[in-house]
C-alpha cells in the first residue's frame, strides 16, 4: 500500500496509467489528468481507476514518473527483505 497525492492504494494492482489532456467546449486546454487503472477488485468504487488532475501536461507526466519511482523503490526494498530471510 502506498500513499500518492493523499490517496492510498495497492500499487501492485496497477495495470495501466495514462495522461489525458482536457479541453473545454471551445477546445481550450485547461488541465491534464493522470489516470491510474487498477484491477477490478482493488477499489470500493465501480470505476476501477483513480484520477488526479494537474495544471499542465508536463506536471502530470512528472507525477506519473514520480509514482513509478516510488513503486520501483518499494519493489527493491521488498526484494532486499526477501533475500535477507
């Protein structure tokens, strides 16, 4: 379980992530959404994904990379613990 942007979820349940740019009805950009899709049994809601809105496309990409780094660090720590025992 990790906490990302004040939301806790099981990172091992992530199946897909994407960044989507959002535009208003006049086709004017207003923000970007990082969507994290999880296995169906991972969330109490029916959507199966978590959405995080950011002010820019680059900020959303940066946050996605940050999440990947958090996940990789946790995996490395778990592997270290596995090899110790």
